[in-house]
């Protein structure tokens, strides 16, 4: 009888405990069925660690050290795919039109986990897609694509969009030969109205589409550009906004602001102290509503009867009143560019996001609109939120832990050889500086910056500025090394010609990712630099055959002081000692360091 009572007590404890573990598992980035928990061996208990792992906690009195080693690597069978009953019914956007807000929230949950599961098998851009899941659902619910146009800037965040537009079944081919592109691609689907891969192009494209609809007599004109807080630093975005405000052309720009993702809040604020809350969401809903717009238009009509000085005063009062309601001091910037500003609002809150988008869709205003939303990059997946890069671009990975399944480490990369050589030169020469356009990690300048932070310049997504900025440094006797991917240097070509080559300024261009780059596809291949550089006069172009030649050419470039020079090198690894000896006739026992080679 005592034994039976103990068993009943244990069942009463274990059944709720197993359910609780499942809930905690889903919150922490993985899911377990109650059956999996109850069937675990009696001597082990399944623990959800603070790192979002599945760990086997010993109950026999032994202890483990804290940290990453306290959890075992989960076997593939540890993860159970999330059921997706709503998503399984969705093939195209028309399938979500009749859903309630509650169903849209459930669809977003399922879509987010489908993204995690698919990318875990193929690799790709993960956290950007997780951050715009609700926005994607809301856009396709409110607007009528493909007639209405949605332009995704860069488009690395387009995976949820592709899943809702007939391509979910093709995700096992993501970023593979003849497979699904990792970016939007016009040839792939009518829902991809504009291809991308580089940044800051969406506003110009959407503006052109809006003008096209107007001039061809289209009755409905909804063109939406979705651009991130990184991409909007590109000068082309401001050129487009200036033009849109000048033309007073109807369009919607959605600024996806995830710059405060490190804060432990679902609705982080720019200031880092006040999260986006009900006041901002409700004020945006009010500012976008038709009654408010009608009243505002009536007030403007009356104000036109006033003298010019008084009209200017009423316009200023209107701007200040709207800034006061929205609580966003930066609204005046967008207003000066000619945009009607709304926000910031929580980009994950469908209760507010959907009606605001509906108000914008139904408005008869011809003025461009800036809708500022705040999102969390990597939302819903704890390993991404804990990672320093938010798991931006990943290889295949283990879902419970987030640990990526990378191959055994090979030889050092060409990028690392460049970085180490530049550091060696900087130790000898205080005039050496490094410049990158928002790619310090990819170009190796992050390592340079750790040793020489005051001589490292990340100018943001602004290749044009980076090139001319380097030219100005060269005028004052510095030795600028401008490290830019081959595909992105295309964006600064006029500056390279006009500001550097014609003036024979000794800017050193370190052209990473020259040649084919693999899974990112044609928008990122570095195939054109030899053609567009080879037509220019008085520039030295170097292309090493191996890592030793790369180090020597970097030093040669450093020594050239009367003209620009460039070194182009591929993505990937060097040959190593055995490869160098076998292929190039070296007789090496080890790879020489940067200080051991000469120009």
C-alpha cells in the first residue's frame, strides 16, 4: 500500500512537471512532447538550462561545472517539430485574408518556427526573418499582393514572405544550385516585385513603382518599402525620400528598427529605458485614422485663408503637436523630407499593427508615409537572442542549442591573412588606417580594431562615402586601407574614378570576396572588379595566387605612395604548407608570418 501511494504521488508530480518542461522548452527555443519527458530514464532528469539547451542533469549526487559544458549536445531526436495546423492551410496570401487577429498571431508563431526548422537544415539568414514575422503576416493580410507592391530592402529577411507566397515546399533547396534564392528574385515569383541583395534600394524602387501606377492609370496605388535601420544609413535611401517628398507621391516606407535588440524587453526603445508601449501604439493608430486625417486636412484648408506668416505658424504647431502625440523627437527629420511620420510602434503587436496598416491602405492621401516600427532581431528563438551576432547568417545548426554544424577547421582564410598583415603594418607605421562600410567582421577589420580602435573607421552602409573619405585621408598623408567586398565596391565606382584615380591619390583598396562566393548567389559574386578597374588609368591591380603572395602584395600596396592600388582576393582558405609545397614549389616547414615576408 505504501508503494502504491508513493507511485500515485510521483505520478501527480511528474505529469505536471513534464508539461511544465514542455512549456519551458518552447519558451527557451525547443519543444518536447510530454511523452518524451515521462519516458526518460529514472536516474536522469531533463533540464532546461539558462542557455536554452537540453541537458541531462545527474541525480546521483555527481555535479558538473557551470557553463556551456553543463549541458550535453542534443541528438536530433531530442527536437520535435512544432505542429503547424494553420500554416499547413496557407499556400498564398489569399488564404489568410479571412483570419482573425488571434489566428494571425498563431500563424506568426507557426511561421517563425517553420523558419527556424528550415534554416537549421540548410543554413542561411535567420534572425532578420524572425524579427519581421509578424510584419510579414500583417502586410500580406492587409494588402493585395502581387497587385500591391512590397519591396524588401536587402531581402535577407524575406523567408517568411516566401513561405506565404507559394514557396514553402521549396525551402529544402534554399541557397542551392537551381534552388530557392536567399533573396527576393523577380524570376522566382510574381510576389517578388523587385530583386535585392544590396542595401538602400527599396525606397527608390517603390517610388518608381508608385509613379508608374499613377501614370498608367491604376486606381489602387499601394507601394510599400520595408527598410532596416542599417540600410537606411545608405545615402541612396535619403535621395529617394527627398524625391518622394518633393513629388508628394503616395507610398509607404516601413522603417524596421531593431537597433536595441540587446535589451531584455519585447518592445525595446531607442533610449534604452522606455519600451514601446500602448501610448505610442494608440497615438499612431489615431494619427493614421481617417477622422484625424480629415480633421487635419480641414484645418489646413482653413489655414490657407490666413496670411502667409500665420500659415507658417500653423504648420509648425501641427508638426509640434504630432511630435508630442507620437513621442518621437526624430519625427521632424522625416517631416522635413516631406513624409507623414507615424510611430514608433511595436512591430510584433498585431493588435495595433494591422489596423494602422489598414488605415494607411484606405487613406486617400497622396503624401508619402514613414511608419516607424520597433522589432527584435532573432525574436522567439533564445539561442539567437543570446548570440553576439543574433545568429544573423548561419550554417546548419542544432535547434535546441543553436550550435552550428560547421566542418573541421581548415587553413586560415585569406581575410585573416589580410587582417594580420595590416596589423603588422600598423605597428610599424602610425599613418596606417582601416576603413570598412558596415562589414568589419567580414573584412577582418574587427580584429584590426581591437588593436587600433582609433585608426579603425566603420562608416556604415556607405561605400561612396568610404571611398571619398579614404581619399581625403590620403591628402593629409595617411595610408588608408579601404576594405570592401568586390560586389559592394561597385556602389562606389564614381568616387573611385572621380575622387581617387583621376587625382592619383594613394588609397589602398583591399577587395575581399573577389570571384564566386557561393550560396549568396549572383548579387554577391565578385565577378566584375577586374573589368571595371582594368579600364582605369594609373592604378595598380594585384591578384595573389596564394596566401604568401597576398601578404607580399599588401605590403607592396602599403609602399605605393604616388597612385591608388588594389589587391583582390577570394573568400575561403589558403593552401597551407602542404598545398603550397605541392602546387607552387615552396619548401616550407611552416607558413611565414606577415613580418617574415617582403613586398
